[in-house]
């Protein structure tokens, strides 16, 4: 199976945060979900992948070091904050993209605008959040990109728009040459469409595996507060305790060794992310 992106020893140091050193791969032809609580390093990693920040380490896309290639021509970008000028008209957006992308397809762009019911008479600043996301998606899909990188695109969108976006991403990777990296804290979207999961916590990559492998690696154990001592021999990766009960996250273990007085559940992506390190 071919890697679309290879990241080796990626590190970025700030005064109050250190990313890495992280090494991971993103498979070609699949949707990879990038998860982690806010402030854990998702956006910093994505900025490195897009050459928006300086970093230490090596990033290869299609086996080429991104510092030595014009790879961005093949990347569709959807960020939480629009990179477009707020006072730009849709006509000006089209003209700017013509200059920026060698393979810009003007007809395809306006077809997407029509499909997404975007009013071409409005300026960028006059579009709703949902329409801004649709505009950036129209751009991303109109210059022959084979890699989509999305940073929190579904935040603040209504469920129908989120569903529409995830359907578009699934259609995109039906072409096995196309790849998606999808960073979001709305993990139910990833439950539906992701093939792989990258999990980051406190600047470090914790997991880089298939979604099924990720979900099978963990268990949640619940019980009455005084019975938490039953788990003294287990490594607890995160916990939530109140005056009555507890809930802990552990690596998947043989259920036979867990007391019958405790409740054992398989967690979803969100439960793993929220409990880990708590």
C-alpha cells in the first residue's frame, strides 16, 4: 500500500508548546482522520504539511521533499479560517485562483458554485460560515488536486451540510489516486467516513493506524467509585470520577480478568479522545 505522505521526526518548538518529534504516514487513496483535543498540535502539524511554518524534520509527498517541490499545486485546502480576502467578490476569487493554480478549471469552479447554491453576486464577507466552507471546497475541487487537507471544516456547520461534505469526500477518494487528511473534533463525521486515524495528544502522535484497529485498542470500564481499586493492576490512560462512580480508559485487555462487578464497554472515537490523558 502506497504512502501519499511520509513525515519523519517532525518537530516545531514554541515558547509554550512543543510539537513532536513525530513520525507517521498517510496512505494514498484513503480518508485519514486527524484527531486530538484543541491545542494538542493538529493545526501546527497541518501548517507544517502546507509549508505555512518553519519546522525541523522531513515531509515527503509522493516521495518528494516538500521543501524542494511545487506540490501545493496538487493540494486542495480547506481551513477553519478562510484564506480569501473578505472584500473579494466571487469574480475576484476566480481571477486570483487562475493566477495561483496552473490547472485552474474556471467552468468546473462555477459549476460547483451553482451546485452549492452560492450567490456569485456576494462578497466573501457576505457569505455564511457554511457558504464559506462550500466556496473553499469549490476551489479545492477545481484545480485537479489529488490531496485534500481539511482543518476543522465542519465546525459550526449544521448536520445536513456536514453530511453533504462527508459525501463529497467519499466520492473524491473513489478515485484511488486521491487522498484526504481530515482534521476535526466532530468525531462522528470520522466514524462514518475515515479509513485511518491519526491521534495526537500533547504534541505527540499516539496512534497511526486503521480506524478499526484504533477502536479495538481501548476499553472503557465503569463502576461504583469505591470499586476503582479493582483496577489497581491496570494502566489507566484517562479517568473521570465523581462522588458516586468512575469511568476509566484502558488499553484493550482480556475481559475475563476484569471483575464482574464492573461494566466494560467498547468506546467510540470521541470517548477515547476525551478520556485520554484526563
